[in-house]
């Protein structure tokens, strides 16, 4: 009888190991937590900052699937490597996985959990070598409630190094391959992202998309208000972020617009084209005042987030101009194709609203851009039919 019980126990353990291994094979990102109750459910969320790419045949295209931009999965109890329920699995959309998985893609993701607010890090997977390398692509991260930090669980050295809150972690550094982005569609024109770090703009980009050029360093440029572009700093070729501590974000677009862009330097002194331009609003600078017979109106060059967002099929876009300007407000798809022209005329100082009807467009992410007197503002919106 004892032998029979032992046999069944062995079979159960073996099946659990097989199930766990099957899960490992199907998913690439695993998130867990320690320091919680044995049956406590914790939700783990990955939220994209900027554009995400997905595989389509032999190409890596900009995804229009909203599910892989923000994705949530849960774990139960404390993280254990062999227990599938104790880890939250995320699998690439194109893997056609079965079972309880949440989708993700090649993007810059902010990773959080529902147990402890304000604890997070950024994982940058914008890399076609991530898929094509022979290295096992799985990456594992665990949040330790007692330590108050995330830890990289595997392939990260021994002992496991803690991840400081808000840190940028690149998958190429974890798995030990050379980062390549040349197969990601329109990568350089979508790579630059600005985040808020203690009130300062933190710029994050990635490896210049070339399979042949040797990059020496990166140059970060800044345009403050109406001034011309100026070189802000130069960083090494293995550095992909910079925080501008000399300005403070306003949080309400009532200060001065500051723009950033990044170029790569190769063959010592040759400079590539610039990335996409990122605009933030910082404290300082005077808001323009325009006089009239009844006094003056307070105006600024501003582009508000559309409302509602997501929308179906119509939404309202509000904007402001500070002086007589020829104003152009246009909508683009994720490939940069113009899909609608909403404004194309001279506007006097003031606040304006326009309606955008997307009945003839398919679901997905779109960008709307406001141009006036050489200044440009861009925001993202989501059409969800």
C-alpha cells in the first residue's frame, strides 16, 4: 500500500513539473511576489511607454493591438519556481499560446503590482535580437515585500541584484546579447520617450537601428521655448537615458514648452538623423498676454488630451494658440500616414475645440499633431471599436 501511495505521489509531482515546464516554454516574462499570504492573489501589470512592436512574418511592425500595450496577470501566494500558480506569465502575442497568459510585445514597459503602490521599474524589450538570439528568452522578476524592491530572479548573477525603484532594465543586459533594433519598423522615429522622475524629464531611447554602423556616442539636443536647438549633453554608446535636472515639469502645461531629440555619432564625427521629437512643459517662462480693448486674455500654445479616450467613433480635441498663427492640426496612424486634416488656417489667440470622427478608420493607436509658428505638439489617442 505504501508503495502504491508513493507511486501516485511521484506521478503527481512529475505531472506538476511537466505543467510548470510547459508554462515556461510558452511564456517569456514571469512576475511574482514574496512576503504575502499563502493564497493571496496579487495582480501584476505591464504598461507600455511609447510604441510596441509585434512580429508579423519575418518583420517586426508597430502594433495596433491595445491589449499588448497594457496587460495584467495575477499570481497566487509566494513565488516558487515550480508552481505555475505562483507566477504571472506573459507571452508574445505572435506565439499563439494557449492557457492563462497575458499578451505583450517588444516595448518599453513599466512593471507594477497591486500589493504595493509606488514600486516599479522599466523593462526595455525593444530589440529584435531578443527574439532571434539562441539564448533562452525567458526573464523572471520577483517583488520582495519585506525588502521593498524587485529582484531579477534568473540570469542576473549571484546573488540576485536588487532593482532600485524606477530603474531601467534592458533585456539585452540580462540575457547577455548585443542589442539590435534594425528590424523594428520605423524604430528611430518612435524610440524616444519622456518620463517624469521626481519632477524632471527623463529621456529614454535605444540602440541606433543599424546592423553595420559602430556607434561612438549619443547626443541629446534641447529646444527651450522659442530658442534654437542646442546640444544638451553627450553620453556613451552604451547609455540610453538622460534626466534633465535643470528644468522642472509644470504638470499643467502652464509654463514653457521644451523639446528634446537624440542623434547617434558614428565613425568618430558623423551624425545620424534625429529621433522623434518629445515635447514637455516645464516651470518658468512667461505666458503670453495679448491686449484688446476689453483688456487681455491669457493664452498659450497648448494641445490637450482628446476626450473621451479611448473613443468610438468620435472624440473632441482642444488646443490653444498664443498669437496670430497659421495652425495645422492633423491626425496620423502609427506608420506616420496622414489620415485626417482637422485645421489648416490662421487662428487668432484663444482656445479652440474640434471634433474628430473616425468612423471610416480601423481600431488602433493614432497620433494628432498641432503645428504653429514652428512649434509642434503631439499626443496619442486610442480608437476602440
